[in-house]
């Protein structure tokens, strides 16, 4: 028996907007699909704040492909979104 969790597929995306209750709208890079994602519980404890434009790694659920969770925030935010480093 397991703990009821099913692992989903991992994708890269960009945070489009911040929604209420620690939810985020994320646009996937591969499919350009817009999904709703929440932060992983351990990240929430450490108070990680995501901003629109942040590049993130998202794990999609197996039951509902329009929902997922943010596994990590990638550090190369400006490089991917805007094409160059602003500094």
C-alpha cells in the first residue's frame, strides 16, 4: 500500500499572475497551457514568494492536468523571460 500519492509529470513554466490563497497561474513552456498551481508545503513553511515572471518547475497532477504544484523556483528569471539580464 502507498500513502495515496501519485507522482505527476514535471514541466517548466512561467508565473503569469498571483491568485488568492497561495495559488498561482502558470503558463507552461512546452504547451503554452495555463494552469493553476500551489506551492509545495515545505516551500510555504520557508515563506517563498513567487512573482509574475518567475520561472518555475511544476508537477502536474495525474487526475486533473490543469492543476499542479510548484516544486521549485528557477534562478534564471530574467534570462528566460526578457531575453537578457537587466543589470
